[in-house]
C-alpha cells in the first residue's frame, strides 16, 4: 500500500511538472511569434533581401517590435516582405517611416530596421506599404 501511494505521488508530481513546462513552452513560442499580443501588419517591397528569413526580427530604434511573417517574390527584381508589428508601437511608426535591412550581431542574422519618420506625420495604418531603402543605396521604392 505504501509503495503504491508513493508511486502515485511521484507520478502526479511528474505530470504536474510536465504540464507546467508545456504551458511555459507554448507561452514562450507564442510570445516570440506575437500570438498573444495585439498586432498590425506592414508590407515593404525590397530589391534585395540579402538573406532575410521569415521569423527574423523587426527593430525600431534598436528595440525588437515585431517579426517577419512572410517573404515572397513579386517580380524578377522585387521581393515583398510582410511584417507583424506590436500594436503598442504603432504611434511611433509614421507614414514617412523608412524600412531597411541590416545585420544583427556577429553571426550576421538579418533584421528589418525601421526609421520612425517625422513627428508631423500621422501613424501608419494596418496593412500599409512602408517606404524601403537598400542598405547599399539610399533609393526608396
């Protein structure tokens, strides 16, 4: 009887810890993909994405504000990048904001860097196209 009770207690503790780790894992993955936050979408058209991948970060003033949702080829010279951005920072991203592609750290992971724009402009709307600049030439598209 005593062995059975100890086994049941150990099994209960094991299951409780397993479920807790599962919930924490789901939360951390969801937080990374902006699943539990209010978000909006921005679209940028680049001539070269230089190794940018879905899931990479989007930064504003050095702070991660979102992730790359999708990358698709529009034509032989243009690539469309869809970004999911945290709703809390929309007021800082103005309609004249410019997005460019930069490198992160020593490993060279690519990020989209957004310059916020001027204070006189209105905040950018959901599903808007943002102006883009190539890091190699400052032409906008």
